[in-house]
C-alpha cells in the first residue's frame, strides 16, 4: 500500500527551502484573511515545492529585521508580501536592505512608471510616492501593472529574496507572470506542473486509494501518489519525482485512473465543480436554473463566478418564505401545507418551477435546515437535513441528505452535493445514457 | 493630530507577547485558508492584545520541535492549532511534551468522553482514538464539546501553552468559553473588550479622523484612538490604555462621535452591515427583496446568513439574462431594449419588480459590469460600472457607481454600497424623516 498522509503533496520534488513572510498588523488583528499564504502555497505546490514556513509579523521595524535575519539564515528562497507602499509604516524595503548590507538606490524608470500611473488615473502624485522608486543597489525590479509599488528581486549569498506588494490583484499576476518563470530559470522550482491532478467527487480518500491501488502497483516506486481532501472533494496527484516515468507515461496512469473511476472522476487540473458543470452545459447547449433556501444564494454565486455565465445560467431564486416559493416558482400552497417546506416534494416542485419559469433545461433546488439553532429542525426533520432536487429534460428526482456539523459545513456540503449530482447527469446525457429512476433515502 | 497607522490597534493595552502556531501541510499547500489566524487574532485584539507573530509550519516533527523551542524562549503565551487528532501525522502533543520536559499521561476521563461521543454518533471507536486521551503530567484538559480531541493547557516557566484542535467548529467555542476566561484570570488579557468600537460607512479614514478630531482633542492623551479600514468600512476604536478615562467616560466619547457622525455611524461593536439592516427591518416590521445580476447572489447570501432571516427577507432573484428579468421581475422588454440591461432604468425596474413580486416593502437591485474582461463593458459603460436601485415604501431611486479594480473588489464594494444605502434609508424611516429625491451621477 502506498500510504501518504492525507494532505501531503507527493514527496516535494524540489528540495529547496521556501519561506513566506506576510507583513501587516491587519493580518494579526484578523481584519484581513491571509490569502497570500493560500495563493502562493498552492502555486508553489503545483511546481513541486512544499512551502516550509509562513511567518506573519507586525509592521514594526525591529520585528521585521529579527524575523528576516533568522529566515535568511536557513531558507533558500524568501518571499515577502506587503510593506512596500508609500506611507510611513511601509518600512520593509529599508529594513531588509540593512540586513542584507545593501544600499537602496533611486530608479528614475520606476519614478516614471509611477508618475504615468497617476496621470492615467487623473490623480496628483504626492511626494511620499517616490519612496516606491527605490530598489536594491544589487537587485532588480519586478514591474507592477496594477499598482504603484513594484516588486523587488535580490539574488545574494546563493539565495533569492523576492518582495511583492500587498494587494492581491497586484501580487497574483506578478507572481504568475514574473516570479515563477524567474524561479524556474534558476532551477528553484519546476518549469511545469509537478504532477497530474485528478479531481474526484463522491468517494472518500481511503476508498479512492483502495480502488486505484492496482493501477499504482503496476508502476512500483517509479510513481508517487498523494491525496488532497478539501471541501468534500478528493484530489489525487500522480507524479514521478525520480523521473523514471516520462510525462507520457504519467498521462497513461492518469487516463487509466480516470477510466476506472468513471463518474467519480470530475476532471484533470484545478477547475471548480461549477466550472466543470458550466463546460458540460455549454457543450450541450443547455441552460440551468437554480432555486435555493438553505444554501441562500451560494449555488447561484458559484455559477455566476464562471466567466460568461449568462450563456448557460438562466437565473436563480433565493426563497426563504413559502410566499416566495409560491410567487416566484409556482409551488402550490397545498403542497407546502401537506408536506412542509423542507420535504422532497417541496424540493421537486421548486426545481420544476425554476426550470419552467426561467425556461431552463436543467434546474437544481435545495431546501433544508442548515441552521445552528435546533429549533429550526421542525416537522420531524433534524437540523442538517437537506433535500436536493434535480430537474432534467427527461425527469425530476429528489435526494434526502443528512449532514452533521455546523451551519457553514452543512451549506457547503449541500452545494457540493447538488453540483456533483448535476455534473453526473450531464455526463450521462453527453454519453446518451438514460438515467435510472431513483429516490434515495438519507445518505451520510 | 492623533496619527495612528491605519490598521494598528490602539497601543496594545496588554504588553504580553502572544504567538500563534498553526500546524498543517494543508495550510502551506493552500488547500485550506488560515482561518485560525483571522479568528484568534480578532478575539485577542478585542481583549487588548496584538498577536505578535503567527507561524505556520508543516506536520513534520523536527520542524514543530524547532519552531516551538524558539517561540517558547521569547513568548509569554503560545497557542497552537491542529495536530491533536488520532492519526499518525498528529504528533504535536508528543513533540511539545518532549521540548517541555514533561511526560504525557493517560487520562481515563478523556477516554470516557471520547467513548461516549462515539456511542452518541453510533460509530465504532478505533484504538488509535485513545491517543487523544493523553494529557501533560503537569497540565490541564480543555473539554471539547464538538469533537473527540480535547484541548490541552500547560502553565510552566511563567508562560502558558494552549493547544487547540484544528476544526474551526471545535476550536472557536473552546477559545471563547474556556481559553479567554483562563487567560483573563491570569491577567494575560483584559476581562472585557479593550475598546469601544464605532463602525462607520461612507467616509474615508482620513476624513473620519478629521471630523472626530475636536472630540478627541478635548480628552488629550488620556484617550487612544485607532482606525481599522476593512471591506469598504472604517472602524474607529476608542480606549484609554492609561486608565485615565473610566468606562462611562469612554462611552460618552463614543456617544459624542456617533452623534457627530450622524448617518455615517453604522453601530457599536462588531455587527455586519447585513445584521444592522436586518435589525432595522425587524424593528420596523418591514420585509426586503433583492434582485441581482453583477453581484450574483452575494446580497441574498449576506441576508440569509443573519439568524432568522425568513422573518424579514422575502427572497432574492439572481438574473443574468434579460429573459429572467422579464419573467421573474416583470421588467418590460422594451425598457431593456431601449436602455440596456446595465442602466439606471433597468435597476429601478428590477427593484420595483422584486418588491412587487415578493410583496416586500423594500427592495435592492444591482446590475452592472463587474467582470474582468473588458469586452463586457458595452453600450458606453466601462467595466466597473454598477447601477444600484432602492425601492422603498415611498419611492424608488437609482445610483450609478464606478469602481476600479478586479472583479472581486467591484462585487464586494457594490454589495457594501447597496447595503449601506438601505441602512441609511431605514434609519431615516425610523426617525420619520423624508428622503430627498435624488439621482446621483457617477461616484468614486
């Protein structure tokens, strides 16, 4: 048995030590989530690097100097975020230059880029912006297409320091377009994805491993496999750190796995479940409608996040009250009175109503008790009870699900279950297969 | 002038050094956001503590030992999250015990609690769960009402170590109900909120400071003021670290500020804008409907997150296509053809349609181009153009807004602008004031 810890990557392929320093009191005060860790950690993981440490510290100069000195002593690559702006608490540039024994030098090219940006936005440049025009005397500049503060790049002592500005919309394109290629060129990470990722749904981590084991066994230790469970899905990552398997051979392994998994295989790569459903809908020229109570707009939100959603997303309805269900979705009042708003019957009527009202081919409906307060669970259904209905061109069905856990968990698992059900039906429709009529009981 | 860095707390009132160690490869691989930093950082900030450092490291035993040794040498309080579970990669307990020179001892009371939990859920307890029944020989146990792994508490060398399990629904109530009171009892943080927070909207940080300065000046250095800008709002925190002002005097300062701010004052404390609107709607026995395109369900989501939303939230419609607007909201086709779907006229028709269809007193509608791709901006309106309409019992109005920045920023700022507009109208309605008829131009 290959036994990989559930969330570890395939043995990191690149053995360099990476550290991320995220600067800012707003992170330590919980005012802003540390999205830089999530983004940079994932990007590095895809290139074979397991980020070894992320340290978040205050904007205080002494704390920055102390931490940077310690990190620089042991890391091969240090990435910093934040503290490059024009105001007086943006001191990172000066502090790190001192630790590295470098001078900061004024760069007229940066000044010009900043000035042009102010002209383009019709604003006046205040003098403190010139602070951002300084770079390390032995260093380079990473242009910032979306803000005034450029990134800074230093190679010294056989190590790399890369400083990036704090706003995510500035940092993220700089990281992908400039930082990754530079690091790859220095051999500090792979110049392609480190593994082939198979995204799966509806199957637990250990069951997945057991099912795929015969395929893995054929390749022996030439193959490395890792499983990453997140948000109700499990990703399987296959790689060959030793290089014994070529990319073509790895692609064969992945294709065998996908074949064996059948409908539990969602797709290769990193696409969200909503994106996968959207692609299937577009390929079949079908439109989707959504009716939600317990998930409060999350499913509509997932689909409208997909680029060009208008092409396949007919619309969504969020209805808490029975009035809204009757008014917007033509759910009969007698049905709600007889079966209750949280029932298989209500879910089916909501899905059908959404499809008809919005002239959609497919419709998803979710009703249930996601709430934390037990008093929500009425009519014999405990909190965590969710009914999902799927309306398709050839029929309508409902499922009862039961999730333990807090409100947020129930909601996100209900969203994933609904999307996965739609995905499976779209895959079957694409293959021309008929859907077996079914009405399942409570599933864990 | 009081000059506080934009995101610093009022001078930390408690000078103890707190560090947070978050453990787990899943954080470093970007599979899970580091929500523990956000939650614990905010909770400590409210009690007068500025968390000094958060370090995220891998599950590897050596890395944990090295980091803990370093942190224990300088910190007064160390909080760890994760690594307390039953599986083989949960090694934190053992590693930290070794560093502290303590033995782990089996605690039959913990075993019984775990066994009872398995019985309650009707599952079989596997032997590896007993690992969670060990505590430090000189330490205490923090019971976990929502999971199997209890927290652990150690006081040693004049310092505190507090170990918490990783799942947020287990950690968060333990932190609030057990950890905060214990730390307060030891004098390591305040036993009440460290400041009075005034939440504001529609006014920038520097303008806010200028406006409130006369009130602050009267109190001299007895008063400490900090501003925290986040998600389009600015919070103002007033405190008296020296203790020169009593709580009653601080409350007077806050009341003066609230009075002076008028409608820009959202409320005291930490309530979200949706919660504030919900309270106003409930107090006036009014119901709200929502119609969204550009915000794709985010406004409906914000309101359904509020407990008991059915009481005031009539429902929401997410409509990308013109068909949906016509079908669900009775928006006339000729209006959409004449003015376009992204127009003040469409927004007004959507708001009115939502209010009428859903029998609501108030309705918010948002339409616009949030998208990243410039080709979305058609009909003379650039990307970032948003129209908001508000339907109230006494009229309907629209506003054009223009936001630079990426899709996510445009969406969240549009949500905040819509909610804030509703809030202002509800406040005026409560006071019995009439709303001046207006139709504003493009606002930045």
